C-alpha cells in the first residue's frame, strides 16, 4: 500500500489540539496551519529509509550540541529529499509539545507540535506545494524551532524508499552568513510565532542568500551577571553552545560547553541589539560596565571572525507621552556611540523613528508589525551600506513572516 493512502485517515485523528493566537484580542482563525502525524515505531523498513542525525545530508542551522540538541532562537535543520514522504525522529531531550515550523521549498510555513522520543511525518504527497514539481524532483525541507526556551533533539530523518530514488540530498550552504546577538526583542518574545516573528528572522530571511544563527535569549544582559534569572550575560554566554534556559542548566549545570565556532560558516555580518535588560534598574548595570562589556564582546567577535562587519542597533525602550504626542525613550546612547567610534568595522543602526508608540505591545515588546518595520529598515540599511541584495528566491528568499497575509476585502465602506 502506498504510504500516502495509509496515512491519510490518521492525519485528521492525530492533528494536535492547538492553542490560540489572539490578534487585537480576537482569536486568529487558523493560528497553526499544518500538523504532523505521529508514527508508530519502529518504522517499517520496507517503506522507509532512515538516516541517523549525523548524516552529512542533514544541515544544522544555528547552534546544536554534539547530541543534536538545539539551542537559542530559531535553530533548524535543512536538507534536500527525493520522494513524497518525510518523517523526523525526535530524541528524549526534545521539549514536550514544542512547536516547530516547517516548509517545503519556498511554500508557506506550517506548524506542528511534537513530543520527545517520537517520530513525526511532516510531509506526504498531499502536503501543499508537493504537487508543484515533478514527482522525482529534489525538494527542500526545512524545520525551525519557534520558542527560544524549548528545543528539539534530532534522532533520525526518514524518507520513503519506494519512491523512485527516494533519498536525502545534501544542499549547498548559502553564500553569506549572518550572526544575530540579542535578547527577547531579537528572539521574538510575545510575537505570534516567537522566533519566526522577530526582526532578526525577517532580516535574515529577507537577505535570501544568507545562512544565519540567532544567539538571542529573553532577559539576558550584555554584562556578565544575573539578569532576570539568566545566570550569565552575553559576554560569556555567546561563546557557549547553549543559552541560559532552564533546560540548559538541567543538562549542563553551570558549565555549558564552549561553542566550536568552526562548526558554522564564518559570519560576514554580525548584528547586535543588546542592553535593554542592562538598562533596567532592576539589574543595576552601570554605564561603565555596559561600555566595557560591549568593547569586550566586539573584541571577542573580531577575534573569531576578523573579516566580519558588525552593526550595533540603538536601544528602544518604549515611548512616553510628551504634551499631546509620544517620544521614544533611549538607553546607553553615549556608550553605544563610543563603542561604534572605537572600531572601524562597527556601524550604528539608529532605530530612532522607525517605531511608533503603537508598535510596542502591552507586554513591552514590539508588535509583529513593529518587528517587521525594524527588519525592513535594517535590510535597506545593509543594502545601502554593504551592497547586499534582497532575497531573490533560492529557497523562498524575501522577507516572509508566517501568517501575515492581512487584507481588506471591502470596496465600499
Ligand atoms: C503544544 O503542546 C503543548 C503541550 O501539550 C500545549 O501546551 C501547547 O498549547 C501546544 N501548542 C500548540 C500551538 O498547539
Ligand atoms: C523525472 O521524471 C521525468 C518524467 O516524469 C523524466 O523526464 C526525468 O528524466 C526524470 N528525472 C530524473 C532526475 O530522474
Ligand atoms: C515559550 O517559552 C516560554 C518559557 O518557557 C513559555 O512561557 C511560553 O509559553 C512558550 N511559548 C509558547 C508559544 O509555547
Ligand atoms: C539616534 O538618533 C536619535 C535622534 O537623532 C538621537 O537622539 C540618539 O542619540 C541616536 N542614538 C545614538 C546611539 O547615537
């Protein structure tokens, strides 16, 4: 029996019950299109060809440790495949019910909630977009973890072996590499799809021909101290495999392994937005500590990637009313300027004026629209400054934010 017919009835039974997304207080009609089917293990070897997590055909994007456990914001896997069915096995260190996004080629992102020690089928011949290429074509599968504090552990990837030439295919990396260093704002905290709705995501996706790694974690300071329960600051943590999450402390205690920078493409561009938590009085970081920590971080980045250009974003801290209008708050302006002026390869991206008071959501983070505005302006800045082009398409390219097809259907009011 063909896999597709075998699995189709199960799809409707096992579609997970999804929680809702509120937009302006109203439930979003279809918050998580997609779903994945949990397969019973072991897989039938007459139907499936299974590759181990270490298969060279599987590319790991962002930070993953030696056990194929993902860390930080929006880490992912990507590979080419032939055949009509794709399943991914998740190891025991996978967070319970973690939401992942996935897509084929440049199609819409779809979502699925997966659990530990289980195998899920993401792709069937009926998955939207699968009919757009010849049955024997090589397609691209990509999957991303949406939540900064959760992660997955990859144990295997399976494709159907009955399809003609069903197999995984190694993809070439994109030409450029971008590293983003930040906190909750860059990790998309409180945005609809979290990591996939932040400015960092929109920016790197918008570049099209760039791989990326988003080392951002909510609440983290630049200065190396405890901030909101994050035990260390980015001057320390950025050099480590794992973020400052609870699951990292469970696995690694207070001594997470160093990140082996050789495991990633050297960054051509590093974009940093850090300091909003340092600036908060609750954390008590001084201007001197902030400046010196920034100089240290820039020095460390430059030692790792001597050719990288670095962009520092000015901080936005919401807005306050002044007279009958709103004025944007700033933080560490002088220190940021001094850091920028100290290094010839560091550039200031002054975000002042991009956001307006209604781009900040009730929980003090940019709205989805606010994130998109920052991403778009930064794309233009990088194009003007370094001549980088926008994405043209390779695997989608362009500044795609999932589920942001807003429209107005009325001609007459
Ligand atoms: C995913 O599963 C978890 C645990 O069952 C649940 O709390 C969460 O609401 C689910 N999320 C979605 C988007 O379905
Ligand atoms: C794929 O199938 C088409 C016809 O359906 C054939 O012309 C083509 O050569 C095949 N390509 C490969 C790579 O097998
Ligand atoms: C993301 O992780 C945080 C921290 O564990 C959690 O509070 C939040 O509910 C998660 N978001 C989703 C959509 O699961
Ligand atoms: C960014 O621009 C605003 C408005 O011109 C200015 O007040 C602020 O000091 C600038 N920030 C930095 C870090 O230079």
